[in-house]
C-alpha cells in the first residue's frame, strides 16, 4: 500500500504557501470553480515523467501577481509518500531565474525524472478535457496512451522525447531546403530507432490492456483498443530491427513529398488508436458522451489493475470531476471501486453530495482561494 502523507506547494499556480497532510484515501476535494482543485491534482501529476495533467509549460506554473506577471521567487512541489519499504520524498520545481528543464529530487538528492518514477511512484489521471478524447485530434489520443505506457515503463518518456526531437529536426531541415544526405540519414536513423521503440511499447501496452479483461463488477463496458499505425502493423510480423530498416527506407524515399507537406507522413508521431465497446460493437467515436466517459474510466481502472498485478504498485489516481456524464449506477460503482485501491486516490467536484456513498469512508476537504479546509465526513 502506498499513501500520500504530506504535500507542500510553494509559489505554484494559486498557492503561495500550502502544507497539507491528508488523513486517508480516497480524498474528495470540493470547492467553487477557480478555488484550486485542478491545480492541486496538477501539482501531484508533475511528480512523474511528462508535463502533468494540463500539459503546461514551465512558464505557466508560477504564482502570479494580480497584474498577471509571475512572482519571481520560483516554484516547488514536494510530496512525502510511504509504502511497505518505508518513506520517500519527491520534489520538483524551478528556482527564481532558472531556465530550461525543471529539477527533480528524490529524498533531497537531485536526480532524473525516470529515476523518480522508478521509486514506485506513478500517476494516471482523468480530466474533463478527456471527455472529448475521441472527437478531437489523434495527438491527444497519443498523449493519453503514452501516459499509460510511461506509468509502467518510465524510460518510454526518454524514447518518446528523442523521437520527437529527431522528427522536429528532420522537418526543419527539409523546410530549409537542406539536401545533405549524411545529416538527413543520421536524423532518419534516429527517427526510426526511437520511433520503433516507442511504437513497440505502445503495442505492448495495448496488448496487455486488452488481455486484462472486463471490469470485475460488470458496470463499466469492456473495451478493445486497436492501434492505427503502419509501424505497429509491421511489428506484428517482423522483428524490430527489420522494421527499423523498412522505416529508414520509407523516410529516405519520402523526402521530396515530406518537404512539400512540411512533415513526415509515417512514424511514431502519426500513431492513433480506437476504442471499441465489446458488448455493443460501437466505436467510442460514435458513442454518447456518457458512454465515452464510461469507456475511458473502464480503461483507466484496467490499467491500474494491470499495474497492481504481482509485485507491482498501482498508480496514484487523480480524477478531476470524474462523476460528470456518468449515470447514478456507474457513479456508485466507481466510488465503490476506488475504496479498494491501495494507492493515493484524489477526486474533485464542485459539490459534495454526489460523493455521498464515500461518507465516513473517505477524507472530505474543501478548497477556497488556495487554502484547504477540513470538513466533517458525516
């Protein structure tokens, strides 16, 4: 079991100085819009690889003056956790005047984010923006899938970053009209090497989620994921090295067309996926908003079960407005399911009443203007 014992925010979003010791999990956080509920979840999401649940730039994270200018004191997020092996503390943030990447510390020692993730800490989240996941761009679906992969395989984040750098560099070279074959071949080799690794990890995650099976309670729909990616199709029947060679050849042969388009038409950056309700056969893109939300929650819960298998550690669940668009039966089922998780679970909502089934079994707090005020749970 992993617990969140203490959270400290300094100069972060609307929190000037904030210290909180949660009593137990799950935690239900309520408050008016703008009170800082999502900011609190975002702070925890920044302790794992990636850019957090908003995908925000570092420049967007500091506390701001009334004028909108960031307060020049830096910002930080520190959380202390405990599990069967003992306590550990994870921190991230930026000092005043610092540029570039934010720092990560594990028990006070600066380290790489993937090493932080290796300390039995991961997170998965659900936000209201994800309710539209299947009606918007493929890039949002890729980010969602990659977050699930990173939670289980932290080094996926570095492979993904390397692939994105190589792809952007090739696009720039082609747009500038460069024809240096040695440079372009080197970049395309990196695109192929890292891109195949990225797609292979996505493919493995999809296979494992599909094998995880149905919701044990039978409330959330059983779903099947399918990758839409020529690279993944090749990996179904060929070894990774052969797929790398094939992708290099496609990229080299497509330079002229890609120069005109402004981007490569094949690679890890073009992956998409579909989600199908196995009972009805309906694709998520064709389902109602409520059904899409149910499919997503079922997928996230399956991922958490997968991570908790064997000696694994289930991720923190950061659920922003999770009950919106769910019918009463599924609301109650979700809340009952969350009681079984041996990991920090934080939920938000504007009103406490929909979380009634958790009364006396969860910790209820309310937020106002960046300050948290405990509430009685009866």
